[in-house]
């Protein structure tokens, strides 16, 4: 959780400070400011999503520091949903192939979180199954 939070915060900061760098990392070709068409709001949306990433990253770090297991559980289905939406965006031609990495990051993060919660539950109560932590 803490690692994901730090990475989200860092990438959000990159998006705020150097949006073209973040666009390149995600597989988009940056367009110089003078080349943008009137009404192109790419940077506005990138600023909003980058700020959301900073906030979300801080939430994850704080949840990790507080060992807030309920928060960890809540992230699993929503990260899987994010994985599905981003993957479908690439499959449907709405996003470049490089954006698939973002979806896979979310899916792998959800799977790792689920596995860690399950492991801790089983370790705390041998013989007890399920997804409670």
C-alpha cells in the first residue's frame, strides 16, 4: 500500500510539474503548447487527474501507516474495475497501447493486495479461509 501510494504521489507530481513527461510515459505523444488546437483541454484533464493521483497516493500512504485493513480490502474491487476500464480503452482504440501498462499496474496491484490480505488472514487464524482481514 505504501509503495503504491508513494508511486501514485510521485507520478501525480510529475503530471503537475512536467505533463509532457507523464504523457510520454503513458504512451501518448506530447504536443507542444503552440501546436495545441483551440479547445484542446488535454492539459486541464491531465492536471485534474494528476492532482487526484497525488491525493490518492497520500490516502494510500496514510492508510498503510495506520494499517487500515478495511481500506486495503476496499481497494481491490475498485482497482480491478480500473484495470478493466483502462484495458477496454486500449482494446477499443480510445487509448494507445502504452496505456495498457496503467491497467495492468492496477490489476496486479489488486491481485497483490488480495493475496497479501488472504495470506495474513490465514496466518492469523490457521484453518480459517475467506477474505476477511
